[in-house]
């Protein structure tokens, strides 16, 4: 029996990437993002998603691609990893892709070295290649500046006297 991987496909530039559908919480339009001081440059900030604070990563910056102006088609893929929600800004989200396991090649060695070691493989889908990402490595990357360690754990917000805000 040939098993299939269920992948949420999304675009960054001309490339299609994919993350496991099991890690996807939801897809939302890009709302106003609150900047967080001393965060790594690829962290855009945080958003309030129905009462939950979600850190937001700009995948273009994370992958070292050139920045583009925000467009209406840009989306945030809200993913869950280790019980925490994180948002990934992408150019657009596409459909759920079903890729047979036999059509997935391991990541070439060049992808497993250096800063961008979050590529787990390349899926062949309808004549194109889908770059498959490892959520753990993508979200746990820690560059030289690690100041945004678990923004979610700073809740609840406190007022000037240090008491929890109501």
C-alpha cells in the first residue's frame, strides 16, 4: 500500500513549499502586527488571535529572500508546534497536496548544512517540486539574537505595579 503525505502548499516567490497538514492550525489574512523589541530580524512581531498571542515569522526574511511589499494575497499560516502557536507569513497559500511517499526525495546535503537545515525533502507533484519543511527546525532556529524566547510565556500582561492586568 502506497501511503500519501498530506501537505499544505504555499508560495514564496516562484517556489512552492509545504508543511504537514497535521501542524496547521488555520490560515488567516495578515492583520496588524505588533513589533517586539530586540527580536531577530525575521520575527515580524506578535498578533492577537482570538485572545492568544502568536509570534509571527516572515518566511521570506527567514530564508534570506528579498523583501516585498505586503499584498492582499499574503497570508499567515498559523501552525502548532510543541503546544505553541506560531504564524508564518507567506506570499499565498494554496491547496492541500497529497504526495505519495514514493515521490518524496530526501533533501540534498546542501540543504541540511548551514542556516537553512529545515528542508526535509523534495516532493514531486504534477511536474513540479515542492520543498518540504521540518516545522521543528524551522521554528526552533536560533540565530545570534534570541530575545523573542517564548513571547507566549510572558502572559498575562502586567500593569505598572506588577499586578496582572485584568
